[in-house]
């Protein structure tokens, strides 16, 4: 299962604070003092997802750590999710009060050789064909089968439905 954390924890608060500051001022915040130690001392891939009235409004992340800490990864991906997701226009200040934000911290990637090792509720998936790579997080509304999960990840990567791909799975800790 996707490990769920309590609503509005430090991860979500940091993402929301980043989004609000960047959308209002165009400035990226510094890592605040007083965050939990694991946010400042650990590294991991992180996805920041934004929904408005239940509909996806932005989702950008990293498969593996790029920044020196999870906190910095959240800040970078919150800015990107709110202003650089190519599927959506940048978030406007008048939308800020309507947004729901979640943060997924990714576990280690594990290569798999069969769909039987996937579970849409527990594992996210990465599909790879050459340089094209697509990812889909676990436990998403409307994604009810492994086949759906693979098809969506392939579509995101520009990989044809019938093309063979390398598969990886991962678990997340979801903060919402």
C-alpha cells in the first residue's frame, strides 16, 4: 500500500508555502528552519501534485534525488509543478485558495520482469524504451488496473501501446 501521512504535514506545508510565494512574487523560498530532520538530511525523488476542485492542475517530480535534500527537492518541484507543467497554464494568485497539494516521496526503483509484480495501489511504475521514459504514481483515482497504469505511463513517454518496455516499480510515502 501507499503509505499515507497525516493531512497538512511539514512536507505539504513546505510545498504549499513554496507555491504561494512563487505564484505571488516570482521568488523561490529558502529552506525554512525547524523542518523535520529527515527532510533536511535525506535525499529522494519527489513529486508535487496539485489539484483544483478534484482535477489535476500540475504534477512535476524527479525519479531520483537531484537536490541536496528532500526539502530542496520539494521546493524545486513545487515551483515547477505550479508554473512549468506543460499540460497546464501557470497557476494564478486567484487560484491559490482552491488548491489541494500532495507530496510523494519515492522509494528505490526496482527492475521487474513481469506485470504480476505490479499492484496499482501499492507500486508506481516506470516504463523505459530507449531514451523515452514515463512514470505513473501509485494509487491514483481512475487507474484501476496494471494495464491502465502501463498504458498511461507509455502515453506520457510517447511510447506506442504495443511497444515492449523495461519496467521498474517503486513505492511512495504520500503526504497530503
